[in-house]
């Protein structure tokens, strides 16, 4: 199951999904509520809606009798962590890409306070998003759909989800693969150390993609990302088939 990131669309996970399908892994992509349409749609939804969408999709796959691995990009990785920890729907493995546990943009933490200033949200209903999309490949970056502005509610919901995911880390016992771009300008690679020390799992693997930025699923090393994920999931599946005596 593939879960895209904040303000993006399911296309963000398509290169990985295509590679997984070609390798024989059935794939389901989740389009998160409020995404892929108009920035104003994010004003009508929040973190609970995003998590409900992920858990509903997990439940649909579970009803078919299949095991489920959830691969998330950035905010999608946060949702994967929370879904795995809550256990309302069983998750067998996690692939966490650019997990947004820490944000380099410090201004986002001030937005809830700025929002309280009288007249601010009425005059500026949308907040422009500065900086380039987190993809080093210029052609892919230009073709990658995302919102260029967001309503005030959206960063509040993201910050709340970060707190929830941080608290959930010790309750995650599933095999986990974490991937991160060395040139990530949105989330520092140091979150790999946080995952290594705080996740409850005893099966944790991490890789840094040396030439990639934030969106490793689309960037110049996307084929390497697919190779790592396929190898990891094959070994997890093998462990299910042939558990140790």
C-alpha cells in the first residue's frame, strides 16, 4: 500500500508502485482526502481524515486475505507509523521514505500563532509555499503535481500528526525499512537515527540516497529505491513463509 505526502498526489508513489507490480507485488495507492484537487479542499479535512483513508484501504486489502506492507512518503510515512502502531488494521511491514518527524522549515511552528492575529486569515486565506519541490531532477520536479499554497488549517494538522507519530514510534514492532535523501531540504537525514533508536521493532534497516532530495520515490535514484524496497519486502515475505524454528 502506497501513501503519498503532504500537498502531493498518488503520482508521487507511481514509480515505486510500477516497480513493485512488475516484481509481482500487488499494489494499492491511496489518494489522501483534500489532495489532488484544489488547495482549498485541505481546509475541509485533517489528520484524522487522512488516517481514516489509510486504515480503510488497509482493511479492504485485509479482507482479501493478503498481508499488508505500507510504504509512505514524508507525511505518508507518518500515517504509516500511526496506522501500524494503532493496530486497528493489521500491518505486516513498513517502508518509511523521508519520514517527516522533524521539519527544516522552522516558520511552520509559528503559523498557528500568526493565524490568531485578527484579519490575517481573511486577508490571506492561503499560505504560499516557498522553495522548490524536493526533487533534484529538474524535469521530474517541473512535472510533479503539488499545491503551491495551502490553507491555514493544513500546517496545524500536519504538526499534530507529527506529534502523534512521534508518540507512536515505540509501539511499532513491524519490520521497517527507512530511506532518506542526503540532499533533503525538507526533513534532515538525522530522523533516521531517531527512528533507529525509538522504533519498537528489532528489524530496522536504513539507507541514505546520496544524490536524492526529499521525494526519493521520484528523484534520480528512484530505481535504487525500488530495488531496496523489493529486496526488503521479499525478505519479509520469506520470513512469513519460513519462520525460524
